[in-house]
């Protein structure tokens, strides 16, 4: 989805998120009806940011390619797509419902939690 949106935005000269969403949202929803709608929304945000950044780099002469390339696919999650469950887990909306993903906390967080328990 991200690669298609970046290609479409670049070919059609769209660097605005609102314009890209207005043009491609319905088409993407038809292609991916099983995904929550906010995945399309955030993919449009990601694609417009990448195209805008590429065009700025190209103007400055710092772009290494003729077209923007998506080397690393990332997923942006807005507040409708994830929920924090304490300090140890995150629930993420998927096409199969909510999935819980465990988190491994950093040692500083564990240290702070111990200090709070001792001080209380």
C-alpha cells in the first residue's frame, strides 16, 4: 500500500496529505477492505511525508535517485490503532481484531518502578 501511494503521489505531483487522501482513500479501502480504515489514513500520511522530503532533497541536489524509493516499509499507528496496557503490553488493531504485543521495558524504567515502590 505504501509503495503504491508513494509512486502515485510522485507521478501525479501530490505532496499534500489531504490531496493524496482525497484522491486515493476510496481506492485503497476497496483494495484492502479487511484492514481498519486508519491504516489507509496513516499510509497516506507516511507517503506524503516521504514524497515531500524527496522533492525537497531533489531541489537541494541531495537526492541519489530520480524517483523516491521505499526501502524500509514502516507502519504508522495513530491513536485509533493501538492501546497501551500498563507498562508491559500494547494492543494493536489488525484485520483479525485486537492483538496484544508484549513489550520488553528498558532497564531505566524498571529501576524507576522499583524506586516508586520503595518510596511508597
